[in-house]
C-alpha cells in the first residue's frame, strides 16, 4: 500500500452501549453507503470502528474502482490472518500490474457481441410513477421453501441446466409478459478473473455481461428448448466476458445517462451462501427500505443456501411500489412452478 495511504487514512471510532450496538451499527452502514468517496484523494476507502463494552465491528467502505464483491472475501481472510498474528502472504500478481498489462477484448469476443446485437435492442424504459422517491432503493424478499427448492434443483438437472438458468428464464418470461415485448436483455455480473493468478488479487475485476431473449421463433418450441436457449446465452456471455460493458454500450450507440444504466436496467445475480445459515423463515414477502440509492431499475438477487433459495428484488421506489414488485416476484415463482409441473408457460410447453 502506498505511503500516502497510511499518512492520509484515519479510522473513525464510534462508541455506544451494548443495547444500542445494532442500531448504531446500522446507522453507520447507511451513512457510509450514502457517502461519496472523492476519487481524487487517496485512499479510496474509509473505516469506522463501532465499539461497545462487549462488541466490536469494523465498517469498511471501499470504492468500486479498487474492489469488487469477490475481493471482500479476500480482505476478510487477510484481516482474520492479521488478527491471528499471521502475516498475509505476498500475492503473485498486484492489481496495478494487472491493470497495466490487461490485454483487452479478444477478436472472438468482439465477433460474438457484434453478432448478438446485429439487430439493435430497444431498451425497456420504465416510467417514473413516484418522483418524490428519486433513486431511493427498496427491497422485497421471498423465500423458496425446501420443497420447492429441491424440486427446482431436480428439474434443472433433468433439463441439463442450472437452477440459475431456470430462474433467469422465468425472469425473462415475466418481463416479456409485463412489458409486452418479444425482445428482452438482462444484465448479470461476471467475475472477470480469467486465470488462477487473479483469484487472489484484491481489485475490481468484475464486469457486466448481458443475456438476450427473443421470443419470436421460440414460441413454437417447448420449454426445454427455451431453457437450452437461455442457458447457451448465459454460457456464451460468460465465455466472452472480456468485452467490457461500456464498450458494448458504445457499440450500440446507447445514450449515456448518469442516473440510469444504458442498454438495460434489469439485472440478475447469484450469490453462493451455502456456507451460511439462513435466518429468515416466512411464507410471505418481506418489504424493506434499503436506506440508500440504487442505480438499476430492478435487480434480482438469488441467495443460494444449502437447501433453499432466497429471492431478493431490489428496485427503484420511484418506478415501482411494493404491490408491483410483489406481483412480479409471485409471477416468477408461478412460472418456475409451471415449468416444474410441465404446464404451459407463455405459450411454451
């Protein structure tokens, strides 16, 4: 770490009682989530130590320029090593060197994305309904119980795809149905770590890739063909992920909007939480105020636990209310259930 980082960095300490620890910690998290980090001044992170007589927690707010979600696990691992008196091992590759030597987009990747978007895509623009909320983010949570999650896994195995593919296909079909369009693009994050050397490096490797669904030409086929189609699109997107999202946007001559994502504002992401214990147990949908702004219109997070899947839909409150999202999420689960039961889904059998 550069010397000026040590000189400029300070750790903020917040002291509270044991009884007020959780509330204080949550307030610090929300405050840090809304804080703008000045990229002209190092370091591009801040640390706050929340401390009570019995508890201690560090809130580390890091700019996305230098850290992605995968890196958070590496940071946690190094912090645990330091706390246990160990010296973190020297990494074979530093992020600064990776950035300088990054080769860019391969010819095969460029050709794939050019072919995929040979027909221009018309973005779904969701109209603002509640302007007072601006970019405020809300979240709705729905649990797929053990029985449905087990059936989903067995169905995906039978269809020779993954549970993520089945949920993505259901998400696609809901968007086709909701907005009455035959062409839908959904974005998803790609890890961006293409070699074993990059797996231990803290930095921002993650990129956005897109998967495209055309219903024209698929309606006369069955659901197995549609799942193969979606699964192949997802596979190809990951295979050719070295084309950065901003380059794809330029390729499409999309309008850059500082407030909302270009090309598409609908996203999906799978988070592997099989090593964690699921604490939420409810039959209904839980609605929450995130307490901070979000840039996408709608992001479906799939938390994959050992025996269950938890769906978390984060969205802009200015575009949707809780009833809108509740209906949409129930429709996703309905389509998953229809597929599993061999029922007709949006014309597909």
